C-alpha cells in the first residue's frame, strides 16, 4: 500500500533529521512531501520514528495518509517531482 507523508517543522535540526530519515524510506515528491510504498506495519514504524524525531518540537505538523491502488493510480502531477530521474546522454 502507498502512503503519502508530509510534515511542517520549524526547527532546522529536527526538520533535517526527519528529511534524512524519510529519504532512506520513501520517495521524495516535494521538499516536505514523500510517497512511501510498504506495509501497514512499516508505516506504523515510520510514524513512531517521526514522533520520536520531533517530540521536542513545538508546533510540529506531521501527516500520513494511506492511498489505495485506485487512488494512487489517479495521482495527478505537473512538472518534475523532486527525485525524478534526469536522463543524460554522453556521447
């Protein structure tokens, strides 16, 4: 199952820790938005880690939304996403 993950964290240190953690677990769509493809148990582990990484942050905002296959197939986007591969031809 796919999960859309997002955050809004004012503190630079906590924000950097969360971004680095999520970069190892999910596909970065925008600076603070990720798409994770995994099990519900893995999603629970990510939620627990995000809470632990941000527990000292006042005003943190975290979200994780499950997406069924039909919903993820209907994702609409325009432009290049943050981690989309760029193709270079070297001759």
